[in-house]
């Protein structure tokens, strides 16, 4: 048997790209890592493997706790982690969802070609930066009253449609059609609502961005056609989440769990895995509040996308409809959802809280939750790379339900902490090198943000996607490359 030693944790090779940490001691299930040996060498450098092993101590963990190929250390639960916890006798963990509830990505396609955009890159990046709020703190595209915030939390993108920030097709091409059922705005604290009410339609800071890209490769012409993608086409990628509202909601419930479920907390090897037992009032309250924050994040990305349409109209002097600026797909990658999955070879099904933290849902062709437009080919999956590397569009693979509860990676995955990145890179140099060497135009609120997000800070997205594709959990459809990028 082939093994891999990672700082005292031994992984056994199950098959190509599948490694297992065997169940031992108080572990309730094994842990699995889906990675090449090259990626494992990077993953072992932080506490990701220790964290995924700790995750197996959560009550109700089903089959395996899983690390995706882009895994890196997170708060309690690794970023790039998937944990399916029994919804009847398991638990739900805010740390396994993440602070930025429904951090996610959406891609908008256009009928513009790269040739049509060349020469306007600086004008476009300047206009996007001037019109789309970014950075820490407040400032959004809209600043509604608190009653409207409650409506956003309850109704999601349907609110945006009613208020002129969306068209019907936008809802049809969004995960859950842009509205999570079971959202409970009354379970979101006033402090969280106050933090979010003036941030609706804003990128925020950190690794959040809006990037104009060109399609460089289409690997599957049939699926590419179904997604409306072809080579040399311009697309727009938006990556952000629920801003201060989501962060405050996660923090509120972590503190409540620490106070009300100390017994369960004391059983876990890491207090950052704080969880509420399934069926408890706190579990139900958190699930309702989290679903509301999910809706908030979908509206946030929707407003940014619709403002982007307006910017393109001004820069190109054409209507957005004539440029075919339609949503390809919006998918969450910090989320927990009640889903029914087959859990053994006998075909038994269980309702599970599937936690995806830095992991993307990747349902295959034929699954009823894939939008009708894509059901014959599979759910679109969007994998952003770094500023200097390509991003990918995948489709949910036929092996995803068996291997990963219908999940795959969410990006390239960090190699360096933000502090280390700022010590190793100077933002102005990174910005100039991208423009001079790769014709990529970047604009941000500060040089520090650019340094934190320098291309060398991330894993090789090509290798992450290769593993996903070869495992059949997310199949390559197309590759894109940056043209211009704005950040907080």
C-alpha cells in the first residue's frame, strides 16, 4: 500500500488522487483528501489535514470528511472541505460554513470578442472601479431601509427583480433560483442587519473581485454550446459574499453555541468546530439565519452584475441586451444545505446537512436541482484562478454524487497567508508586471490588497482542475484568462 506522511498524519492511497486518513480513536469516520501528490506536498504545509481529521469527530459525520484539491487551512474546518452531517442525529456547524456565508461566484457571458475590447481595457477598468463599490466598510449600490433588508433576506433575487435590478432569466440561472427556502430574517440579529444594510451591491475586500475575462479554450464543444461559451468571447466573473451581515451572523451563532452547547463543544478536539445538535432550537435558528444570509449574498452579486451591465453600456455605447450580457450561472461555495444522498451500497438515503466551505456544488447531468437549461449536460461549476492565471468553467461530473456528495473545488487555494504575501510582494510591482507582461489591467483600493492576491500566493489552478476532471467530480468545459480586474 502506498502511503504519504504529512507531519505525523499518515494518508493511505485508495486510488489515483484519493487518499484516506484511516478512522482511529474517537474519529467517527475516515477522512479523505482528493489531490495529486504535488498538491499534497503543498496541503501538508499548513493545518488542513489536522483540521479535516478533527472534523470526523463531529456527530453524524457520514461516510467521510473530505478535502478538495484546493484545500488550505481555515477556521476550524479547512477551506476546501466537505462534511455531510446527519440532519436527524448529527449537527450543523457555522465554522464548517465559514464567516462569509454564501461567498460564491457568478459568470456573465457577452457576445463581445477580445478584439472588440482591446484598446478599451483602461477605460473599462477605471469605469468599473468608479461605479462598483469595493473595499472595507460601507457603501453599496443601494442603501435600503431596514424593512427592505428583511425582504432581501426572505426573498433573495426575487426582490432584485421586483426593484429593477434583475431580469427573469437571472433567477433561472442562479443556484436555487436565487432564493433559499427556509430563510428566517427574524433570526438574523439587528447588529448583522445594520452592518449589511449599506453594503448591498459591494465587493468588499480580501480575495473578492470583479474580473473581465476572455475565453481561451473550450474543451467540450457540446457543453460549451449549451453554456453559451466559445473561444475569444468576453465574460465577466464576480466573486464576493454576504459582507458584514454574513460575518456577524456566523459570529453571533458561534457565541450562542459556545454558551448553550458546551457539552458537545467539550467533546470536540477543536473549539472552532462549535456545532449545534440537529433538532435543537439553535440548529434551526442558525439554519434559518444562514439561509437568509445566503439570499443577501445572491442579491449582492446580482446588483453588482446589473451595475456592470450599465458600465458596459456606457463604455461600448450599446444596450446590454444587444451585447447578450446574460448570467451563465451563480454558485455558492460557503454554505450548508439539507440534501438527500445515497449513503451506502444498499441504496439507503439520508437527509444530510452538506457543509461546503470553499467547495462548490457540482451536480451531474439529470439531477433535478440542476437548472432546466443545463439539466441535460450538468450544472455549471466556476473555478476562479489568480489574477495572473486562468479560471475554469466545469460541469458537475458523473462521479460527484458517489465521491463527494455532489461537490468539487472552488478555486486555486492559497499557498501563503496574507501577511506572508505582503512581506514577499509589493503591490505596485505586481500591478505593473501584470500589465507589462500579460496585458492584465488591475485596479484596487490599496497596493496591499494586490500584494495579498499576487499570482504566486495561490496553488496551480490547472493542477486543481486536472484532479477534479480526472476524478470525474467536475469535468473541464472551458478556460478563461484575465483582461482586467478590480478589487477592494
